[in-house]
C-alpha cells in the first residue's frame, strides 16, 4: 500500500511540473529502503509515463513554448549522459549525500525566492 501512496503523491507533484523525484526518491529510501542507485533508477523509469501524461495535458492546453524547450532538451540529453556516468561511478552512500545536498540547495533556493516574490508584491 505504501508504494501506491508514494506513487500517487509523486504523480501529483510530477503533474504540476515540480519533479516527482524530490518526493519519490526520499520516500523510497525511507519506507522501502532500496540502495540509492535503485531508488534513482526507479525514479527515472517512473518519470517516463508520468511525464508523457503531463506533457500531453500541457500541450493540449497550449502551455509549452517549444522554441524555449528545444535547446534545453538538447543540452539536457548531454547532461543526462554525463550525470548517469557520474552516478554509476559513485558509491551508494556518496550518491545519497550528493542527492541530499541537491535537495537542500533546491529547498533553500525556493525559500529565498518566495521571500523575494513576497517583498516585490507588498
């Protein structure tokens, strides 16, 4: 049942365009306890169908700027290759720490960005 709940919550977050991996990977690690490499691989596999569903809906609602997306996609493919090679060469504990640092940096950035947004609207 926990896997269904993790998938459901991560799917909601993915559909919003936030990135379900920020929910899925930590939830898998905490509740299912797979090795870090497995959790991140499951996230990548999970991402494909959820991204397709979200993409179809966003295209249908004309919410995608393809001119903006194309260079990001092209360079993202290169980055994904480099990142996957890096992940393969890191041990599970080191990969987990780097993922934690990444999540912390994203969280701090979001908190600071929200603060700036509020100051501009007041």
